[in-house]
């Protein structure tokens, strides 16, 4: 079976679609094929079809902490946002969410059920799958602290469930970065709490986020990992790079650890500014800045 034949089975699959429509930076080249599976059956069919036809496969989650180069992505790109069911169970203090559900919505579902532990995720714009993949965190919380188990679909088309310990979480790292497994759902082990106290903590974190982060512009969130013994923002400011602009990409005047699209930016603008910051910080502070944002895709011809 050919990939585009799956349209006849009701799968939403398209050709040559600009990924800038979906990325939080509003940049990125086209996907050769782009599909939005609605359920596990469609996802499994897509994975098996690309496997049998030797077509590359890329999953981009909610495309929030991501830069896709201007040449786009060859093969099939999967966006799982139509797989977004969330189930909270106060009795056993768990929330199970599909990979395409927003982690923000998952934290809100936990709050409504009177469950505590996901407050840190109240403003993280990524999907559950992305949060698991990157071990997303904020304000002292990390995904690994609350993960109980993760269901995945391997590139071979096999469903598996990993326990917390099997996920090998680290700083912005998880096992699935190594295996290529596609996160299908995750179960979070939480604690019974007071709904209004949970809500107040979420609102507090979101207030901090609004005050400190440039949410008024498209961005990929925090660009760099924090190097041991240093803070990225102050180094960028001391290096005189806050406000530096290449094309439409600017190091944010509100938070120097963010690069924002102030209008018409390309992925190349973003990458050129990232490389300039890395080179300057190495020269001025002898610190190697590593990107937290994922950078994928091919260069434009």
C-alpha cells in the first residue's frame, strides 16, 4: 500500500504542506507528507506503511520547542494533536493522557479532579508526548517527577509500555530520544490535594510566566540548556547580545534566553542567531551553550 492511498481509508494525510503553519516560531519548510491520525489504528497503519515503503518518519508533537529548517522534512511527518483524550482518576490519583493532548490541558484536568503534581506544567505549551520526550520542566518541576508509565508504538509497529525507571529520564532527555519510539500516551502518578490550592499555584506560575517571558511573540521557548554553574540570560546580556536581530529573529528584550520572531523570520535567521550567541558566549565566557530546542529538517537548496 502506498502512503497517499491511506486517504481513501479516511486518514487526514496531505502533501507538501508548509510546517510554518504549525510551529510556534512560525518558521519551517514543507513536509513531503503530513498526517494527523485520529486514533491508534490510524497511527499503526501509518507507521506500518512507511516501514514497508522505506519512508522516513518524523513526529513533531505540538511543535512548540522545535526549529524546522527551511528545507523542510523528507518523508512523513506526524502531528498527533487529534489524539488528545485525557482521563483523571481521583480514586487512584492518576491522570492518563494521549500523546497529542496539551500538557496545559492535562494539568487543568488534574486540577479539576483535585490532584496535585502537575502545577508546574500549567503554562508549558507542548503536548504530552513532547513533554515526555523532552522531560519538560518549569519552576522546579519536571515531567519525570510525576510519570508512572508511558505507552509507545515502536518503529517496528509494536505497542509497548515503559515504567518510570525504564524511561531513563535526564535533563531534557528520555529513553525515546534514543529508541525513536512514538509516545502514544502517558500516565501521571499524582497526589490528592485541594483543588483551589492547586489552582492558585497554577495561576501563580502562569503569572510569573507572563511577567518574565515574551509570550506576545512567536518563539520556541527557552533556546538553550542551562550550563552547570551559569545562567544563560545574564551571560547573553553581558555579551551585549540582548536585542540582537538577524532577519526577523531577535534575542528577546524581555528574556534573553528566548529568541522571538518579530516579523518575517526564517528558520535560517533563528539558527544564525543561535550560532552567533554560542560563538560569542564561548569566546567571552568559555562556556559551550547547548540547545534545548530541537533542530530538525534539511537546509534549503
